[in-house]
C-alpha cells in the first residue's frame, strides 16, 4: 500500500515529515559550509554585491525548479493547472540549479561583476542536495523520486510490494563522492569557476544516466530532465576534463 514505507522523525511530542526536516537540515548545513569556505578561501565580492547575487540565485532556482517540475509531466500539469496543491507541491533540483545559474549570469553584468562566482557554492550544494535526498528516500512513494523495479538484492520496497532501485541513495552517494573529489582537487591550480562548472557538469551527467532508472514520463525516449541535462552538458562537460587533468608544477630555478 502506498505510503507504508514513509517514516517520520520524532521531535518531542511532534513527528516531523522526513522530507521537510531533512530539506531544512540541508539548507542549514549548506549555509554553514558556505560560511566556512568563504572564511577560509576568501570572497572578492563586496557584501552588497554578494547579497544581490545570492538573491538572484534563490529567485532563479525557485522559478527553474517549478518550471521543470511542471514540464516533467506536461499532460498532468495541463489537466491540473488549477490544482494549487499539485502546482506548488513539487520541484526539480536540475531545474533549480540551472535556473539559479541563468539568474546569476543575468545579474552579474548589471552589477559590474566579470569574475566567476560559483566556486564557494560547490561543496555546500553537493552536501546539501545529498542530505535532501535522504529525506526523499524516507518519504517513500509520496516523493516520486524512487526508481523502477529491480531484482537486485538492494532493491527497496517503498510500500507497494515492488522492490525498486533506491535512486535517491545512488544520488546521495554520488554527491558525497563528488564533494570529496572536488574538495581534494581544489588545492590544484585551475581556472576560477572551474570547480563549480565541474560540479554542475558531473551532476547533470549523473542525472542524465540515473533517470533511465526512473518511471518518469518519456518525451522522445528521454524525460524532460534528461533533455535539459543533455543540452546543458554540451556547454559544461569540457570543464570536467579541464579540472581533472593533471597540472604541471612549475620548475624551480
């Protein structure tokens, strides 16, 4: 039965929905990591400029996450356009990331900022999304982020009697490994902004691949998320090669 798997998190006499609790925790941890990295690695932007860029990122992410969520199943969206719960109930991480990037790139020239600004957000985003995916997993069938049926021994029954790929856990593990790798290569010479672009390219590539394991609506053989990931990878994939390639250490005379 749908919803049997769903767990709640006890907090005194109150039991919290896992998705709400862990998403809130993801924002908190991500913000703390951002403050840590800004303190240790510095920030070349004035405070007011940084606030405008963060505000643009949040606004763009909110708009992008909703637009892609609505496009995931266009037929259902058109049929339920007047259902406020449905229209406001979901969001897409891919849409949020790309919407935030578009908004930041739009506002930077208007603020007179020519330098790359994303590196400080890389580790906070990776760790924050990973924490949020735990909430998606614990929410069970209600979250609609589970995978297709599988006979593999780690398949999870989310409440409907069908062992499924725990795609939320796949994504959580991938993001934690990606955060570790990006944090490790940060000490190597690389162009400003390359770390963020490598994160984005790696995540989009992972989502393109893992979404083949999800029972989502297909448009020409791919989901709307996969189409967007594929288009974006044309721009960002070279950054993975750039940041991963070993750099020559200048010889000392």
